[in-house]
């Protein structure tokens, strides 16, 4: 039975290359992606106390947009991750805002209230905007400091 020494790495490919640590904005982007993914399937509005799920329409669009956030987390380039986070943020902010404006135009302020899914998706969009800005600034700093 083979054992490894305490200082050795376990790898299928022999390499001594150190792995770069994950940028803090990418960690926050994971939180934003989870907020949008989970919020997409929760109730978006309550009409007369009856919940209407986001998965019946606009929640699917925001779920698909959150896949761009997953790509932004996994890709190793800051600028590409910033673009993906920005696109996810646009979807996660625009679709809930459009939903609220549409409902206000139909029934006004009475008879409905926003659900947890709508709030979570919008909150995930706000977090994603901050991540996109931080990742874009990190890419600008890494370009400026290159030899």
C-alpha cells in the first residue's frame, strides 16, 4: 500500500507549479450565483396570499443567467470573469425589475407582494455587480503591473 509523505502533493501530472489563490470577488460571485439559482425557483410574487413561482417564466431566464456566473467563477482570467459576472448581474437585475414594473402597471400596489425569490434574485444581481467591478479592477491592476 502506497503512502505519501506529509510534504508531497498528490497529483496525476508531475508538476511543482503552485496554484494561484482564488480572488475574493470570485468567492462572492459563488454566493451571488447561489442566490440567483435558488431564488429563481422560489415564489416571486404573492397574489391574494397565493404564491406564484418564478420557475413558471422569469425565473428560468435568471437561472440561465446564473450559469454565466458559474462560468465567471471557473474561468481563470479576471477580465473574462468580470464580463460573465456583469452579464449575470444585468439579467438578475433587469428581469425582477421588469417583473415589478409589469405588475405595477397591471394591478398597481394593491393585492400583491414580492416573494422571497424575487428579492433573492435581485440581491444576487447586486452582489454580482460588485464582483464584476472588483474583478475588472483586478484585471486592470494585473495588466499595469506586468513587466
